[in-house]
C-alpha cells in the first residue's frame, strides 16, 4: 500500500508539473519542425499530451500491484514510474480522438518509415546489454518485467505504424514519430533501472537522447 501511494504521489507531481498548455503544445510542434503551427494543430498536440499525462498517477500506482513494482527503493520506484509513463504513451497513442473520423492509409508503411533507425538501433542495443547483464548476475526474477516493457514498447510502435490517421496530417505524422522515439527511450530507461547501478544513468541518458531526436521521416505516404 505504501509503494502504491508513493508511486501515485510521484505520478501526481509529474501530472501537475508537466500539465500541458497551449504554449507547451506550440513549443512541442516547433521543436518537431512544424513551422508556425495553426491553432487547430496546437489543440491536437495539447490533447495528445493531456491524454498521456492524466494517466500518470493511476498507472504508476497500479503497477505497484504487479511484479513490476515488487520491492522498495529508488530503482524500483523509477522502474514503476517509467513503466507508468510508457503505458500512458500506449493508451494515448491507441485511443481514437473524439469527433474525429479515422482514415486508413492506402499505402503500406513500416517502422523505419516512422521512427529513426538510430533510435530503434539504440534501443535494441541497450536492451541487449541489459539482458546480458541480468543473465550474468542471475537476476532472472527481473526478466518478466523486462519482457513486459518490451511488449509495451512494441505495442506503441505497432500503433504508431498501423493506426488510421486522424486530425491534422502534419501533426499526426509528428506524433507518430514522437511516440516511437519516446517509447523506445522509456524502454531503454526501464532496462537501465532494472539493471541498476551506473546503467540507470545510461538508460536515462538514452531516454533523453531518443525522446529528443526530432527526425520525422519524409517517406510516410498519407
């Protein structure tokens, strides 16, 4: 119960501190190379950010009730909070927007048409190193958590590639790529938290770098 309360408090703090405004949405779009975003485009970005962040407290607290959050300490709390934000990304990416009609793309697109090869390769590398280190230390009990995080990252990436388009096309394209990069970064950070030690810092650094890699593919055909 204490762990759930602690995680919920952290999630609530993140919700309050990171609550998006129109200036936040505009800044996000400009950082992702949407020049002079319109009011409608800003609304789309703010809606996406709100849907992610309002889920933080609930998901962070809920994850303490499953093996993901077993044990106490800073590393365990970090893993729970990162996992909660990862699941929030998945839900925000997967659910349709109210009042919007989704349109399927007639041309197929792949993961590398949405996400940067450097981000995806970096995530695969961090994941492989974490797996080797966990196996080398015989910390088999943490592998299910790693598998859960990989499944969540894979689900976000699948949704980013396959979900029908809605809203403004340019913003939709940006948010797809951002979701892939953010989820890969969160997955890397979760892997680092599970290994512990200096690898926690490496995972967080990978998260920051991946989430801020604002390369948007030009190959996507709508």
